């Protein structure tokens, strides 16, 4: 595949056939955007999430983009739920060869003030869930002897200290180390493990559930220089990066890709004279 103007792979004739993908957290935010990007490539996509009400419209959006979307209930913290998800997806779509881990949950707050249930939920969804979802996908690929891709959507908080996000940041850091380990573990099998690390992104759906206390964390992040400007990424930009990564030639292995928003252009600084 080659890269189009958006950065996503595009068919150029004589390309490999469309692939079959499984996307966790596929009903909203980055997960849904990834599924739609695959749909635009005419791929078949199984979207998994716990929120069943949003799965049907997300799957329909994949089909509208030119692919085949299938929404299935999925709890990534439950190995039985994951196995059932893959069983149904492969029964209806065919053998999955692209696995994308997007499921995650976060609510900012000082660790000592967060309920234990909240800490557990963040670690289960982002870290344990990604490992279990990847495990099942890899197991099936290895049993068939097929090549494939496993992508972990991480966060800049995995690499930079991020106060009021200790559980989430720790989970994402764990994901990145797991992916590095998997890349070596899978070396020579044709199965690649890659991290896509987004910077500050809007439209993930989390902020809609935040109250005044959670929103106040933004001030502290600004004070620490974590939000240096008003630029934000959109989920479809992360999706384009994921599509590019899995569309690279099989001989290429990328450890991780970091994607950051560009600062809004300051009209007063757009030329040496400041005249615009």
C-alpha cells in the first residue's frame, strides 16, 4: 500500500486483499475512528465495546465508508468475553489478522482520593484488557501460522510524568513495555507489535463524564507544561496513523509512533516581519 494525502494507506492496484480487523473500544473516540479508517480501505471490522447502544451506529459507519462493520459486545477484562468476541467475529467475517487495542478508561484525580474501584477499572481496561485482547488475537494468528499486526494505542502520559493520572499513565507505560517485549517474542513469526502514542486528543468521549473537579485538573496540567498550547488532535488523525502502521510492508517493523498536535498558527508570527 502507499500513503495518500491523509497519511492513510490507499489501494494503488494489484494490492493485497482487504484485511479483517478486531478493534476494542470501537464504539466511540479513537476506536471508532480506527474502525472507520479501516472501512475506507474496504476492510471487514469487528468492533467491540461494553456499551452496546453505540455499537450499531459505529458498525454502520464502517459499512458506510465502504467496509463491513460488525458490532459485538466486549468486556476486555473478561477472557471469556474476549474469546466469545473473536469466535463470533471470525465466524461472520473470517480470520482476524489486525488487532487494535483502543479500550481504556480514565478519570483524573489524586491517587489517594480516588475510589479503589476507579483505580481498578483504569488498570483493567487499559493494561489488563489490552494484554488479554492481544493475547487472544496472537494465539489465533500463531495457531494458523498467519502474519498479522497487533497495535496498542498508548498515550503521551506513558512517557511523561502526568499528575492526577497515575493509574492511567502507569497502565499505558505498562502497555508500551509489553509491546516492546512482544515485538521480540514474535520476531520471525510475521506478527508485528506496534505502539501508537497519541498526544493530547479531543473527542475521546471521556471529558463528557467529567465534573468540575476533574475538569480543574487541566489547570494543573497547564502549570506543569503538559498542555503548552491549545492544539489538539482529532481521533481520525490517530486512526490515519494506525492505518499507516499496519499498511507498511511486512519487512518493516516500527517500535512506536508518537503523534502530537501542532500548535495553532499565530498570525502575528507567520512571517519574519510579523505582518502575516
